[in-house]
């Protein structure tokens, strides 16, 4: 049922794309390959039937011109790992493939004592918690996909039994606005497991699994 709902949503999106954009309109796809390995991508348009096979050598940036469409996507990266999903080209898109086997994170500065000034606590546990995924700004989506045998995994922290909220808020003195970020924590298991990490995903990203 879930897969059927996803297919219905994708079909509706493809129809909306064609209605909002005239046939034959071209947009730019920029791919930044920082994965440490070659990246290959196959795109098949759902509405136009357009077909593209893209090659991005390691440590290079390539710019391609494609037709506006919702594409079925297959990507080969990080030693031949294959992933499938969608790439919605409603406008210019920039994708950055991050280093294979690495989870991109950023430090979240927050107001811990309520004085309105972002500060930092050297507590090692808090330092772990105050990190959030760094998947790129609105014009650049960072692509993460790897499978690893490890005892270290990242999980979004949200539990009623803990004092930590699901989202941290802090005041940015530069933009003079309140900022928010989901709270993630690194978990170290007593044993190693195979884990698959893939981002971005969901309706808010054009590159989706």
C-alpha cells in the first residue's frame, strides 16, 4: 500500500511538472563528485521519455543540460554500490556526492543558558548531541549512500524518557533570526552490524530514494 501511494504521488508530480513547464524546456544539472570514486547516473524521463547516462569522474564537477521532467534514477557510486529512486528536475539542480563512508555533520551552536547568546558547553556528551546532518543548502543537495560494517551509527534523538527535545532552537546573531535543527546522536554499539546510510530522502528533496 505504501509503495502504491508513492507511485501515485510520483505520477501526480510528473503530471504537474509537465503542466507547469512547457515541453522541451531545458534545465541545468550540476554534479560535484567528492566521493573519492567515479559516479555514474542513468536518468529515464517519466513524461518525456528522455534518456541520459551521465559519468562524473572522481574529484570533478560536471554540468549537464536535461529536459524538465521527473526522472527514474539509477546511481552507481562508492565501489559499485547501486541505488535507485527519483530525480525531479523542475529547475536547476546541484548535487554533491560526499566522501564514501562518511556522514556529513555540522556543529549546532545553541543558547544553553537562556541569555540570548549562542554558547558552547565542553561536556563530551552534549558535544555529541549538538551535531546535526549537513545535507546542503537549498541549492545544493548532498548525496550520501554507503553500506558499512561498523559499530557506529547516527540516529535522530527523540524520546520522552530523555531531557533532550527532538529539535534544538538557537538565535543567530548574524541574521537576527531563530534557527532550528533536528537533534542527532552518534551511537556506539557493543558489536558491529551492517548498516546502510542514504540521504537525502523525502518529499523536500529532488534527489530521492
